[in-house]
């Protein structure tokens, strides 16, 4: 039985890397397709499974064949525009759209050719290693030894043994604490929303998007509904959080040591703020920029506003979200413009075809006229003989 070694913010328990796929080929918790080909990541207690490529991979590895050159993971890599790319390990071609381990612009190794080293890293044979998933950039770490595996083991113990849920914490809030919590919500305000602009992606439109975000509200009734109160709670350091976010919070606190330095909230209300923050950070780390919608932005922004009202120091998250908003606007504008241009092209195409048809009809008509020209000319002679007269004039 392979020891669990992989700590991953997408799951609160350590994951094991298995050389055999589970016999029942359970669906992958990331992509939904069956995990029927090894190796796979697995948490046996939750039946949580990930394909190797759907899970966290070493951000760097070393390969015996290239001593001294650390190789980094890239989601895709085309080092030039030659159109032909090779693996320096097996010397076969490689698809530049597939993930690759590379050392600068010089050496490239197929993921499959680096696989045995990847597995050694994931199984802890290379000590502690930083991990990340492809595309979505969810972080993780290999825990070969030390504190973190103890922490994770502690959470596992707490989840099994403790019955403490978020609801217990909520029910134990004093009147003052409840008031403190309620005061963090953002009541609705009446804001006139007249957003008509001639072009939906102008500078004005961008300002209006920012205004809409700034005006976002999260009234108490909606705020409290964001929590699944039945979720079990575990300790992370001196704080408490729902078990599903334990790993994320641990990572956040490690990275942002002064996160709550200025917050004067009571510990129980802090728990509720941590859940909100971890939820946003996790949701953002799973979403690719091209999948972002305005609704998501509103949702993230609203939650962050609440956490900010709690005096959590999270400028980094705010800054990141500001960049996401601007990137979203740019991509949405591009999509809109492409669609509008395509629509107009289609109209031009349709009208051109109609015009062509009318021209053809005219030509057809001209031919018919020409084919009848002898008889028409003869008849016109008679017509000119009758000009300036009434048609019965010669009869009298
Ligand atoms: Zn998968
Ligand atoms: Zn689990
Ligand atoms: Zn290769």
C-alpha cells in the first residue's frame, strides 16, 4: 500500500499516488471521466480520485540524463515557430500544445518520458516538492516528512472523532458576536442602474462595470446562506475552519503571515470570514480566465468586500481580482467584437448573393428581349406609323 504523500489544496486529506487504478474505475473528481488507467491520485477514505494529469504535478524535476539542468513544468511550449518540436529524451516529435518539462529554451522532455521521475517525486523520494495542477494552477506539496503531514493527520483525526460543525459555532455566538458578524454584511442600497451606452465595451462601459462591482451588496440573509452549516470544523493552528478548506487555509496562512494582523474580530466570527475567503481563493484558483463571467466577478467581489470589512489584510487577492476584472472585460470585448463583425459579414454575404441573383435575372431578361427582337421591331414599325394619331383616325 502506497503511503499518502501529496498535500493538495483541492482536498483536505493527503493523497496517495497509486500504480494501479482502483478496480471500480471511479470517476475522476476533476474531469469526471473514469480513473481506469494508472497511475492515479487517491484518497481512499473519501473515494476521492484524480487522473495523474488532472492532479498536482511537480513544478520542477531533475533528470539523470541531464545533470545540473532543473526542468520546469509548462502547460504547453513552442520554443520557436518552426512548427516541428522534439523530445530531447526519446528524440520523437512532441505536440507543443501538450504539457512538457523543459529546461529553458534548450531541453524538452515529453511528460511520459519524465514520468518515472515525476512518480518518484510524488512518492516523496525526492523530499518536499512544490506541486501545481495544469491549467488551473491549484497548488500542492509533497510531504515526505515533517510538520505538515502531522497537521493533515490531525485534521483526519478531528474529522473522524469530532462532531463539531459550523452550526455549533454559529449557535454558540454571543449576542455581541452575532452583531459583529451581522455588521460585516453589506445591506442592499437603492442604486439607479442606467447602463445604456452606444458601445457596450467603451471606456465608459468599463467604468460602469467597476461601479457595478463597487456597488455589489451582500445582505445578512444572503451572507448566512453562503455557509453550509452542517460542515465539520477542524483546527488549523490557533484558528478553526470547515474541514474542506483546511488545506487552503493552511497554505494561505503560510504565504500571508499578516493576513489577520489587524483584525479585531472574535475568533468565532473569524472562522466565518476564513471560510468566505478560502472559498473565493479556491474558486478563483480553479477558474480559467476565459471561463470568467460577470456573475462570478460580482460573487467574488462581494465576498471579498465582506472579508475586507473584517480588516483582513488581503491586498494581494484584491489586486489579483482587479487584474481579472480587466482581463475579463478585454476578452468579453473581443468576443463581442468578433461576433458583431461575423454577423455583419454574414449580412453582407447574404445581400451580395441577393444582388448577384438580381443581376442574373436582369441578364436573363435581356436575353429574352433579344430573342424576340425581330417581331418586336416589326410591331414597333406599326407603332411609329400610328404615332401622333388616334388609332381610329384613318377610318373616317
Ligand atoms: Zn481526470
Ligand atoms: Zn479524503
Ligand atoms: Zn520523449
